[in-house]
C-alpha cells in the first residue's frame, strides 16, 4: 500500500513538472510566433494566451510557477523572450513588465476558475488575465520610458495606453478563445494532476 501511494505521488509530481515545463516551452513559442510585429515598441505575441491557459489548466499555483520558470529561463540568457531575446538586460527593457505580468495572469486566471468553474467563469478568468497583463505591462512600460529608457518625443501615459489599443481586439478575442478552450480541456488535464 505504501509503495503504491509513493509511486502514485511520484507519478503525480512528475506530471506536474512536465506540465510546468510544457507551459514554459509554449510561452517561448508564443513569444516568437508573431514577434516580428512591433507596435509602439511592444511585440505582438501569443504569450498572454498561453499564460491564461497555464493558469486555467494548471491552477493558480502551478500556472504561476510555470510562468516564473519561463521568466528565469529567459533571464538566465536563453533566448525565449519576444524577438528571441533573453538575459539580465531585459530587466530594464520597457516591455519586461509584460513578462512579469504573465506570473500574475496565470495566478489570477487560475484563482478565478478555482472559485467559479463554469464556462462564464473561464471566460471571466481569461478576460481578467488580459486586464492584469495590460495594467502591469503598460505601467511598467510607462515607468521605464520615463525613468531609465529614452522616451519618444512627447511620450505620455495616455500614449502608452494608446499604443496598446491596436493589439487589444486580438487580445480580447484570444482571451475568450483561451477561456473556451480551457473550459473544454481542464477536466482532462485535472485528471492527471
């Protein structure tokens, strides 16, 4: 009985590590699928989509851990961030706030789904994750341009938000799709966690 329990626990931990690694890898792919599109200094990527899915499918804690792993891999110098970048110098980049936001996106989306596991809850979780992404990312970008990065001529807080108006429709559509996709897939994933 103890051997079976130990084997089951080890199997469960192994699967959790695999899921964390899988979402870290998906983030690297999502960072560079469309990162050649840059609007207002912000690359257009699928990272928010995968960060939302990490939280929805893995739960708040494991989803956030997978995003922390992704961030540390990039900070260690592996080119997993948008534009195939990485390294400690990205800490002062105007877009590093979006990387930080992925941790909070996954945690927020996972927490909402854990408390409200309906289809509406999944969509609300995905939209809340997108709001977290914009709030943290844009505020970091504004601070970076104002405090330590060369701001464009006439740069204002409103301009920072205006830059994000272009990818907003795409992000809202992808958020709803992530919510619906996660709603279908979560029961399958949760069986194995």
